[in-house]
C-alpha cells in the first residue's frame, strides 16, 4: 500500500521534507510512524511524546487504522490562536 | 457561520459590528481578539510566522463551530484566523458570537477558543532576540479545553 505523508512546522524543518509517498504494509498510523522512526537520525523527532497526527485531515490517535491512498500528517502540538 | 483563514490584516471593530448588523434578534455579542505580543518566555519578539495545514485547517474550524452551534443557541458565529507573517500588535485571531442572551455567547466564545488552540492545525514561529523559535504547546491550554468534556 502507498500513503501520502505530510510533515508540518518544526517536524517539516527538522526533516527537511514537507511530504512524501511511503510504500509498505501499515495496519495503523503507529506502524507507519515506527517505519519512519527506523530511518534514525533526524527521524527520531517522530518519537516525541507530544506528537500529534491526522488521517485524511482529521485529528486522530496513533491506533487509527490506515487504508491505501490515505493522507497522514505528523506535527508538533498545535499553537494557534 | 463564517470561517476565514487569511494572510490579510483585519479590523476587529468592523467584525464585531457585522455580527449584529441587520439582525435585531441579537441581544448579545461576545468577541475574542488575540494579538501578537512583543515579548514571550523572557525574550523580545519582533514578529512571527503562522504556518497552517491548508484543507485541514478549514475542516477543523468547521467541526469546532458546528459543535458550538449544537451546544448553544447561536445566531451568528465567526472565526477568522490569520496565517503568514505578522508583526507585534497585529490581531491574529477573531472569534465572534451573537446570540439572544449573553450566557450562550460568553460560553460559546470561550469554547471555540479553547478548542481552536488545541485542535486546529496552526503553528507559531517567533522571531526572537535569540533567533527564530517555534512556540511550544502549553499544558494549560489542554487543561482549559478539557473543561468542556467534563460531565
């Protein structure tokens, strides 16, 4: 399966990447996160406790199931307002 | 209900007046305006950049305003949030609520701000005297948002 992954704010800057297509077998968002975390180095930022995520532009938990073609986003705690 | 995400500056007074215009059933208007400060966490701030997640931002704000409408009898609700480069003293966010009576307007405005601060995908990066710095989320904001889910 392929998913469209987006990174925002401090994560986008740390990774030097705003988004990518990722191939693999990911039953849920946490499986995808662990796959990315295994790249090591700057990717360790995805191990932060305060990480937030969204699936198809809706906030969700890491246990959220994934389907091929989904848009997943990882970002630090939001700070608007 | 109106949701606007824009780079352009806005006039909070004009927004408040528009909430009452042409509706004499409105007995109460409550608004909140958030501004860029020139000081944060011990550092001078000369400006900031507001990043957001286009698409999700509008959806998240839509969800928050829909929930406020379900909880309180509102006549109008407007959320306006700026993105891009901002200078100290400029308004960042406006939430305005019109209802027949004040209680609903006060509570809905408070609720929308609490949820916006913890659920809408915006991120502030300040230009500080020590260089650019991403603003970190605050636990007190999450505690404030949690008030609305208690029985």
